[in-house]
């Protein structure tokens, strides 16, 4: 069993791929990759990545904290609540 433990499935250019993201996952599985961890790069895409990967039983996502200084972080006042809301998503 192979696991791609650090990929960015939400940043792929799928314009020339037959089957889109499903085609990418299928091609990787044909080469022995059974599970994927797609890593978020910012707070904005964290939620959309979780929603994207929820479509697959073998694809998981991580979310990130704000990389800016705490006072500049858009969710700094509600950071704990925001992260907690993501943690409960499938």
C-alpha cells in the first residue's frame, strides 16, 4: 500500500486530464497509491479542500492556520471556533 502523504489536489490543472480529479485518483490507484492526504495552503482554501476531498473515501485533507501575523489573520478573533468547525467535517 502506498500513501501520497502530501499532495495539493485542489491546485491541479485538470484542463487536459480525462476524467478530471477522478481520472487523477484512478491513475494513481492504478500505480498502487491507495490513499491521499491533500494539504491546504491557506485558511481560505481549507474549507473548500475539505469539501472537495469529501467526495472520495480514500482522500483526506488537512487544514491550516493563518500564516500571517496573528493580528492580520482574517479569522484571528474567532480562530479557535473556525478551526473547531472544520474539525467536525467528514
